[in-house]
């Protein structure tokens, strides 16, 4: 994403959305830290740091196929999306874009 910088919350939102997308439907995609780092365009080390913080906050947990959102994580993602839409409706930048 040349020329596009994300802030902390944009990265968090991107990771949570990637996890949700990977776990949706009958076919479960791999939602390992490596796959997520590629999907959101972060280095592996930086992704792992974010994932660790999100796990500590209770927003995600890991199982056999990788990361999955907890109920708290699903609610956070819904709130994040609502906040993004609200900002955009007022012509402001959504979280995650600087």
C-alpha cells in the first residue's frame, strides 16, 4: 500500500477483519500469524506483537487453525466498523488512515 499509512487502530481493525474473514463460511482459511501478516501487509514480528496484545485483551484466541475472534473481539470489530462509518459520514478520515 504505497502512500497509505495506517495508524494503530487501522492495523487492529485490519487484523480483526482478516481473522473474521478467514473464519467465515464452510471453508476455513488459514488464520495463522504468518498468513495474517501477509494479508494485512505487516512484518511477521509486528503482526505477532499486535496479535499478542489482542489476545491479552481478550479479543482473540488461538485454536487448531489459528486465530479466532472471541465474543468480545466480535463486539469490538462491530464497534470499530460503526465508528469508521460515522467518521466517513461526516467527511472525516476513518480510523486507520493518516
